[in-house]
């Protein structure tokens, strides 16, 4: 894990936190949605007192779904900043930069992921990232509105070449001595 193992050695005066959550798609038992995960991120930042006046500035590195979670958290913090919570307002003020790596801002085709998650607890989370939901579009709109309220530097990095993506193939083998059909999931 380069954030944990390499960056602290190269940047000894910087403290690094890694925020983790259930990222499995196939076989997931998590029923959390993006709002749940981002709410937990905000609570974690508050628990570490990262919004207090003496806290160091924050810079986020966010990859894929983590970037969606971070955008949602920033929208949630912006909605209460200056109103109900000084700590949340402080967190918002402490964020000086974000680097987004391969963060989806447009919905993905639903069919490419649905066969993996159908009838699993995480189906709703995956649906929010697809063209079957307006969630990403609404989030992008809300996120762009708060950008005028902040003084932070943001960078977006994304792939410029085609790469393999999630693909599900079912192969069927018919056993000649019975009528059983065996299926294998290949991801």
C-alpha cells in the first residue's frame, strides 16, 4: 500500500490516514450506500479532531468509488458548514486539496454490474452508480455548486487508454450423465 508504506518515508512531516470500507462487489454483505459511507467518513474526521483550529491541513487522495464518497462527504459538510457544527465547518476549512484518480462522474451501464450484484445487499449502492439512477448527476451538480465556496486545489487523473473492465462471463458445462448444468463466474 503505497500511501501507508512509501509516502510517509518521502514526506516525513505529513500524517497519512487511510479510510476504508467494504469495496467488494461480488458476494458483498454490505447494505451501505454512498451517503452512509460518506457520513462515516465525516464522523471519522470529527473523531480524529481534524476540523479543530490546531489541526493540520487536509489533502485527500481519492480513487474510484472513494472519490464519489468524498464528493458526497464534501457536499454533506458544506450543507452544515457555518450552521450546526463548528467542527464540520472546520473540516471543510482544513481541506486544501483533493486528487481524484479515476473517479466516475457519469453513470456506468447498469447491465455490466447488475449480473454481479442482483439481490445482494449492495445492489442499491451499485445502482446509484449506473444509468438506472440520477444519483451521480445530482451529486456532480451539488459538488460543482460548492466548488465556488472553497479555496482548495483539485486535480483529476484518469486513464487515457482502454483497459479491461469488469466483465462477467458464464460458461456452461453439461454433464452427460445427468441434466445438471454447472456455471462458473469469471471476473
